[in-house]
DNA sequence: GTCTATAGATAGATAGAC
DNA sequence: GTCTATCTATCTATAGAC
C-alpha cells in the first residue's frame, strides 16, 4: 500500500531542506522547491497551503537531522580531542550553517518557527551538557551556554568570511575553550 | 554650498540601515528604502544603480558605526566587570544583531559585501585583542577568536530565541569566559 | 481528491520625459 | 543632470478544471 500524498510531502520537505542548504532562506521559494521534485508551484500549495506551512515542516525535519547528528557525534567521541575535531568539522560545513542561519532568520519573523527553534536550542544545549559530563567536566548552565554560543559563533563567522584557514582557527579556539573548561 | 546629491545619498544609506535594523535583509527592498525618504523607487536607482550598490554603501556605513561603538566601549570600560556588562548589553540589542546577521547573509551571496565583512571582522578581532591586553590578559589568536565567536554566538542565539532571561544568561557566560581567560 | 491555469502583488531595472 | 512612468521577472495564493 502506497501513501502517495505522504510520499510527496516528504519529498517536498527534502527538496526544501536541500535548497536551504544550498542557498539559504533567500532561495526558498515555492517555485524552486516544487520544481526540484517536478511539480507545479500551484500544486505544492495543495500539500502545503502556505509558504510558512512548508517552512515549518522543513524546519522540523532540519531539527531532527541536526540533533541526530549531534547525538551521533557525542556517542562516537572517545576523547576530548576527538570531540573537538568533530565539532570543528561541523563549524566549517557551510551547508549545515546555512540551514541554521535560515532558521534563525525565520525565527525572527515567524512565531511558529521560533517555537521550533527554541525547542531545538534547548535540546542542543542539553546534549552539550551531556558531552561535558561525559568527560567528567562541570556542566553548569553558564559553561554550557558558553560552549553553545562558541559553536554557533564559529560557524556563523566561518560562513561569512570563508577563510582558507577557517578550520584550523576554529579548532584552535575550541581547543582553548575545552582546555580552559577542564 | 549644498551638495544635494551627496545629501540624498547619505539619507538613503541611513534609511537602508534603519530598515536592516528593524526587519533585516528580507525587508531591504529599493521600494521601502526609497519610500522612507519620500523618493520613488526608480529615483533611488539614479543614486544607486543597483540594489547591490546600495547594500554595499549601507554595509560600509554599518561597519563604521559598529567599530566606533566597540571602540567607545573599550575606552570606557574601566574594569573587566564593566567590559562584561557592556558586551552583554550589546548581545541582546536585537537591532544591532539584525544588521550583523543581514551583512552575514549578504556576504554569503555577494562577494563585494563579503570583502567588507571580512575587513570588519578583522578590525573587530583586532579591537578585542586590545581589550584583552588592556586588562593584562594574554591576547593570542585562539583566545581572541574564542571571545569573538562567543560574542557573535550569544548575539545570534538571543535574537532567534528571544528569551526573557537572555541578558542574564549572556552575562553569566561572558563572565565565565573572562574568568577562565584570566 | 488531485492538479493547473491564472490572478494579484511586489521585486529590480531602464527608457525616456523634463 | 534629475526624476518618473513603465517593463519584465518572479513571488504567493486561489479559483476552478479534471
């Protein structure tokens, strides 16, 4: 038994996410998302009546991906150095940062997205707390917030500046942070 | 002797900056900028032939404002606690963060803006270095980068989440960072 | 129920009026 | 040199065809 409707919805969400990855929120139009799965723009609105409806669905999906990836990273990290390397690698993955920045922007405009974004932030912060305790470090709120903001800031700055030595600089900053936190 | 042309250009740039502060890059259209100074959209293009031309001029102006404000803050801070309070206050000033985020976005698309943004980032980082040395702290690249990313991250997260206790959390994270850096 | 053709709004750029 | 009317492209939403 096939569920063509849910199938298409899923495909549209995936297409929307891909566009956020490539071009950010500016490129996120109904026309482009629909075209990517060979549908008419007007047809997309049958599945998602408004642009916001689609955006919320995409945001939900992005959050799942984001948290799952962080979870995996935490579980796989066997040493602090390993964790630092893994986090640094994510900070220079521009497709990833573009999605975060897009959600950030959308949050500033659409309350529905903001609610989702806040949820994600809380979950993200919680997982960073786990990471700290996992390595026997004090996981107080201020220290977790520090780590979280550091991750966000490094990602955002690297996206905008596109320095060649971005990864090295981010690694160094993260290493210093973890050393200080120890 | 009046210079009406330069006058209008300045007014348009100021209007553009105001719109970035209020609505971010999404609200930055030629129509809205022109309307704010009672000009026709088409007339705006006489002063700034393309949207990018205007955006670059606005970005340049925003950078000047941004750096001047940081400079002032550094000079006025008499203690580390004072500096922390001043920085925390800026991180929750959403109009300010919106402009930074807008430039960040624009940098991801327009090379001209990226060059400017990189300039600003370098100047910003240099000034943060001054701040550290001013209080007798080691100002190595990794530590400055840490502080810079922390500032950016706290600002961006606060804009998206709009927590009521945002300022307190940011202050706490900053205090912890400075304590560790000491 | 599924999809398309079209409407209506707004974007940016330009030719040409004054 | 200064400004406006207009053109084309592109966006989202909807009425209605199948």
